[in-house]
């Protein structure tokens, strides 16, 4: 489990987030091990890395308590494998989270990736993030 705070000013707080605005679940087997939803705000967001739907994950009740369209799934590991050559979903999940929430822009995600990973590795991760962003944004527009 890890935490991330996003704000347009410096954040010095270093403690766990007890009431998150959003959850990104890289491994859906966590749903069987811990209460991932503890403290999630009713207007929060859920993004799960999986090729299954919410019903197959046995999460329709948890998803139903969130605002319409706030609970989504994305096969981020598969996108990463396609674009990066390895099933590392982080960049794809960031791109998808940007599309889902609007809290961060895709351009900002791409800039951060390029700064952290210059060259081919960075560009491959940007491609995965962009594909994930388009997958979520396109599905939201169609809904």
C-alpha cells in the first residue's frame, strides 16, 4: 500500500491517508486480503488493474456506492506489456487515473514520466499512459 497527495502547493504531511479521494488497485487479489475501500469518500474514484469487470471481481456493491462512472477497470498490465514490453502497469494507471478524475492532466503525467525516465523507456511509458488515458476517456464519452 502506498499513498500520494496531489495539490498545487508543497505538501509536507507524511502520514497515511485515512479518507482517500481515489484508489488505484494494481493487484485485484488485495480485495480478498484487506478492506481496500476503508475510508474512501462517497464521491471518490476507483481504478482497478484487471481485464475482468466489476461484477467478476464481486465489487458491484462497492462500485454502486460511488458516483456514476467513478469505478473503472483497465487491463493496465496488458497495455504495459504491449507498449513497454513488460507488465509494469504504473504509467498506464497514471494515465487512466488522469482521464478518470481530471485531477491531473495527461500532459503533466507525460512530462513527469519523461523527466524520471528519459529516452526510450520514458517514451514507451508515455505511450502506455496515453493509451490508458484514451481508453478511459473514450469509454467515459461513450457512456
